[in-house]
C-alpha cells in the first residue's frame, strides 16, 4: 500500500465558497505530504545501504468535485440562461479533478456557483484516485530535485508518481472521449494533470509564471510588436492614473505602477540571460482582465504549442496580430485584413480537428476589431474600407510556398488560394483560430499586409524596416483598443454558443 496523506472524507456543499475551501484543504494536504516526502528523499531517507529504495511508495491525489442531477431542467434565472456554460447536458453523474485552487480560485468559484444556481444540486468534494505527479507539487522557485545525482533521480520513479501522459490527453476537448461503463461524465475540458502539465510548459516557453497571465491574450509573429508593447507597458507604469497596476517581462521582472508598493514576489524576478522560445509580457489589471502578449515566432507548430497550454487558463479571448502576404492586386502594403474565414493548410491540427470542421468568425470579436480600427485610424465608411478588407485568410506550413513548381501540376497553392477566395496568407492565424474553436476560447485575427509575393512586391530589408516603423504602433494600438471594447461590453457576451458542442462540459 502506498503511503498516503491523512484521509479527508468526501463532503457535500450547497455553499460554493465552502466547496472551494474544501478543495483548497485537500489540495494543500496533498502537496504538503508530497513535499515533505520529497525533502526526506533528497536528504537520503528511504534508501537502504545497497542504494535501493526501501519502504512504501509515496502518493497523494488531486481533489475532485462531483454533481448528480436527475433532470435536464435548469433552475437558473433568465440572465443565466444567456450563458453558454455553467450547466450539464442532462441527467447523470459528472465530475472532474482540480488543481491549483490558489490560481483558479475565482474561476472554480464561478463554476461552482453556476452549477448550484442552474441545477440546485449539492457539490460533492473529495480526494480522487488520480495521483499528483511529484514534479507538479513544487513551485517555480523550488528546485530540490536538482540537489540529487543522476542515480538518485532515477530512483524517484520507484518512490513517487511521475507524469502519466495517459491521464492528460485532449479527448474531452476533441469530442472523442467516451466514458467507460459506470464512469462519470466530465465537468471540465481538462483534467488536473493536463492543467498542471500546461502550467509547467508555460513557464518553460514564455519565461513567466502562469499567475501573471491575463484573461485577454494577443499573439504576434514579430518582435517589433513586442518592442512596442514593452514601450507602452512602461509608459503605463509611469502614469499614476493607468488602469494597469503592473507590467511583467520574462524572468518575472515586475514593474509596478507609479505610486504602488512592490509586492513580496517582485524580488524574485530576474531578467533571463536569453529570451525563452516564446516570450510573454503582461499588462496586469487587478481583476486579471489585462493583456498578455506572446511572440509565438514563425510557424503553425509554435502557434499550436502555445495555445495548447494557454487554453488551460481559460482566457476570455485571444487575438492574432501579425503580418501577412496580401493576395489581391487591390491591396496596399500596410492594409489590414480582418479574417472571417480560414483555409487550413497548416496541418498541425489535422488529427485533433478534422479539416471538414468549419472555423466560424465570432461576431463579438469581429465587431470589436472593426470598431478598434475605426477608433484608432479615425476613418469611417469608404475610407475605412479602403485600408481594411474582411475576407478569408489562408495559413500554410510551407514558408516558401511561392517556390513550389507551378508547371504541369494539378493543384498549386496559388490555385487553391484563389479558389478559396483568400485575401491574405500567413503561417499562424488559422492554427490559433482553430485551437480557439477546439478549446472554446473566443478568437479573432487582424493582420497587416507586409508583402505581395504574387504581384512582385516581396520583402526587402530597407522597405521592410520602413514598413514596420510605420505600421506596428498603429496595429498594436488597434489590438489593445479591441480588448478595451470587449472588456467594456462584458465578458459574458464573449462565450459564444458557436463554440459549444451537443453534450458540452459545464465548466467555461
């Protein structure tokens, strides 16, 4: 039998706050048990004279929340009926494992409240049978395993549970999950191990801890946009009346708004010797409705990778701001493209999201982006349409698609893009939109034409640098303005029913 923490019996709650407190209690006890055991292991306890592990395996498990309902009826008020989440699909038993109730406290509380209001059910909270991998029991600044030699680290597998990929696949989000006989239906898109896995990946790829991520995320494929975002972030911190309270850079380097005291965690921030693969920057609001911006670099693989992980944070929306190739003769360098459809030749999501699945435009995001372009450029009507075109964006995984043979070939990229009526081409936008659809995260795309390869206008260093200086500031301000408009209209308007399937999970 494994060595387990003191058993905490399951409890039932009609008060969502009490249910959350019980989740926090179970999770804290599990982590304390694992951390204490790990510290003993690092110190050499639990190994016999021959170097072999001795004694029991150490295990602690995630908390769970479970509900039972016997009816499809919803008891919620009329205003709740507008929400696309917060209720189960029908009679049955539903549950999910939970992690990091410190980070997700507000999120969990909202989900618990909606379940109680919509179904009048009790929330059962207990300890699941899903082990917590020991790697996920330590915070960003704990590196106790680094004090062990290779032989000692190899023995960890005999004593502790390590990450198990079979417990963290995306079958629920992909719509392919089929419960076994007697197994509960899922309450959430992600299991606790899947969430923990992504939280650790986010630290690695972005250079910042998940706690700093805000609920609106901007993606870009050029460092020029990041440089401008950093400038704007530092300007905001110099303004005592700014709505933002902190600006965070890779290495968790925190700049507080003028007049605000430093927090204890600020001292831990250290600028990294080199930037991570996809650095993230955060304009922080007290309610976490600020803006995070990530430079995803080039290519659909990066775009899928980072959105796979940010999705577990359940952001309100993410928007792609980047450069694209204009495919129409009427477009000019610097024109904007508001995507209302996508041609997916990126291929990275073909297994998870079949190509026959349409990726619809979301009206709330589209309206906000168009209004933001008008606000920032001060253009209206025909003048606005002269610099912004709404149309289909194609994304490819072949950066040099222009060099593919065109003679005696049945199908070429040029022909396919023309048949699809695409007006612009990049390598990331369709991936970000498709993963938004897949993970039920509202998405949008506003691109800026930086070259026209089909019409002889290719990027040259001098021309490109001039273009970037001219357009990056305006484009970024449009993206930030769109976020402000979305925030003002209320986030409850964002979570479109277009993103929900027939038998959808209850959690947002």
